[in-house]
C-alpha cells in the first residue's frame, strides 16, 4: 500500500512538472505602425516595387534565353534582339 501511494505521488509530481513546462510566453513582435511617418510607408512600397520589377525582368530574361537560345541581361536587350531579327515588326508602336 505504501509503495502504491509513493508511486502515485511521483506520478502526480511528474505530470505537474510537465504541465508547468508547456507554458510559453508570447514573443515580442516588432512595431508595424507606420502612421507616424508616411514617407516610411512610401519608401517601403517603392523598395517593394523595385524588387518585384527586378525579379520580373530576371524571370523574362531567363525565359527568353531558353526560348531564343541566347543570353540576355536586360529586357531592353530582348526587345532590341526581337526587332533586329524581325521577330517583331519594327513599325509597330511598341518597337
């Protein structure tokens, strides 16, 4: 009987210890309030737009390289190549 009571006491103590360890504190989050400085928001949007444009141009250059079997560094180089090789009509408004 004494052994059973001692085992139950140890079991309860272990379960209590496990429960206490599972409590986690919430991490602190950065302040995302941009209401104080609208120029900060404008700068953030401009940086985002620039990064998106750079990624899009890289994607287009990679695609053109696979299709046209030639290396391109910029979208402008692709456009010149298309016009010079008469793939695009040089008289169209976009050329």
